[in-house]
């Protein structure tokens, strides 16, 4: 009997305590995942649209395209020379022309008004690459569209961008107060996180300043 009793020792209090602890952690984690999933899906559903909205498509004529290409080539030449400096001015038509050469043509339209940038947009959420990491939580909601409008002051100093929203509307919902401030901080952080390679970061550091002035984007490049 003594031998049989020894064979049926089981886990004891410590063993069962560990199992219960693991179960609690598992249930809690599952609950938090469900809450996070519900909260994120609700937020995405509230601030995005199921279908895209109409956004103007940009098309440059040959003359405007050639003028823009000349400016861009000069900018690239200066950036390629570590000792070179320069100041560049890009008009709204230049900006729209450059935007027209990207996948965001027909999804984002920007106007330069005074010292501010005014945008209307409707682009797929998946265009923001980091959202792919949220696929396990929001699933096919990545196929929804970020649709709305914004007015913001956009600038860069020493390659670090700052975006400050004065107005932001997503899916008809108006941001204000702390929400507007948090959106400004999130977008600024997102832009700065797209630094890329060490070489790209080095090139960005040469952007001494960039800002919108009287409806024109002014960029200053410094030497290394």
C-alpha cells in the first residue's frame, strides 16, 4: 500500500497552483485579446469607410512634367553631393505633379493655402504598412478606406518632420482637443519612423528645413 501511495503522489498544491496560474494567464490573455480586437475593430469601423470616396486625379501636361522633372533632378544632384547646399521652391502644381507619379494619385489631393496644407483623401488602410501587423486583430478591416479631410502645418527641421493638425475629419467624425493633438503626434511619429536605411537617414539629416510658405513648399539642403 505504501508503494501504491507513493506512485499516486500527483501534483500537490504547488503543481495545481501552477496549472491554475497558467489557466488564469491564458484566460486573461484571451480576454484582453478579445477586448483589444473589439476596441480596434470598433475604432476602425468608426473612422474608416467600406467604400472609397471620389478624390481628384492629377494629370500634368508635357510642359509641366518637364519643368517638374528639371526641379527634381536638380534637387537629386544637390543631395548626391555631400558638399552641396541649396534652396528649392515647389509650387502646388509641382507638389500635385509629384503626387501624381505615386500610387496615391486619385487617393490623395493636396492644396497649399497660406502656410498650411489642406488635403482630401480616401486610401486603403493597408497602404499604411504597419497596419499589416494588426491583421490578427482587425482581419479584413484592412480592406476599409481612410476617408476624410485635414488641414495641417507640415514642416521638417534637421530631417525630423512635424505635422500639426488644425482640422481633421475621418468618416464624418471631427477630431478636436486632445484627439487632434494625439493624431498630430501619431502622424508625426509614423512619418519619422519611415527612415529606411542608414543611407536614407543620412540623406534626410541634410534637410535643414522644409515648410509651407505663402502656398509654396520651401526646402533648404545643407552640406555634411
